[in-house]
C-alpha cells in the first residue's frame, strides 16, 4: 500500500511538472508590420509553439502528447520572409504571398498540430472514433468549435521543414473563426490568453498562449 501511494505521488509530481513546462512568453496579436529576417523564423516559431502531455493518474498512463504552433499574424510574417528566402521569391511574389496570408489571418486562427494518444485510431481527430475533440477557449471561458480540421497523412517538405514533427505523431491543421456570428472577435483586443484544448473521456489537455492586450476593455480598466 505504501509503495502504491509513493508511486501515485511520483506520477502526480511528474504530471504537474509537465503541465508547467509551457513557455511563459507574453506574445502580441497586434496586426502591425514586423521587421524579420529569414533567420528569425525558428525563434518566432518556437515562441508561438506549445507542447503538453496528458497523464491519467488513476491508470498511471499517458493519455496524450500534443504540440501546436499558433499561426498568428506575427508567425505568418516570419514564415513568409523565411519561405520567400528559401524559394528565392522576388519582391512582388513575396508581397502577394504576405498579403494573402495576412488576409487569411483576419478570417481564421490556424494551428499546426502534432499529437499521439494511446492508440492511432483514438488520436485521429478526423475519425468518428476519436477520443479527443479540439476547441478554442477564450480568456472568459467561452469555447469555439473549429471550422476546419484536416489531417496530413504524409507531411511534405514544407511541413517537415518549417515545423517540428516527431516520429509516431499524427499531423493536423485546425482553423477557428476569427469572429463569432455576432461579429465580435473570438480573440478580443483585450484578451490576455487563449487556450487550445483537447478534451474527451480521458481528460483534457490545454495549450495556453499568454497575450499582451492590444487595448484594455472598459470593464478591465475600471477594475484597476
């Protein structure tokens, strides 16, 4: 009994440690020009990437290993600069690619996701038999369902070259609307965090991005 108790304590500590391993960087969602060079992409990509591991204490087993890169305005800008350099795009081509990507950023919040669960079938987010559902959670607790969920069965050179893909993980692109049906932003200008949550019968795993508000809401300003 004592050994069992020590095992439970050990795994509890491990789980808490893993959940605390996310980046503490506060990031900006401001839609402003950025001054990046091709060499900046790795740093920017790392800043916008989160990784977590789910653990079922009662069963003493891992439930989900997941990482996601938030393809934010800033990430997209750095990506285009790097991509244009790698493929020797001219100024006109680079400008058009950047314009198109930033226009999409105003419509959708996109994430590049890799994950592995207990079984391959349960880890397929596009399967009817998946054990997990992905939702976006704003800093007031409201959830947003994805508008696009695509599995990439064979990641190509662009996926492997610009994102970290570890073996035995499935790869997905997930998109959420940038605005709700009433026209309000899903990630408001006063948002201080956004969470990509994977949830199901085996528990929930949260990937959290801490944000720098681009403006303060009247409610929050008055509370200070």
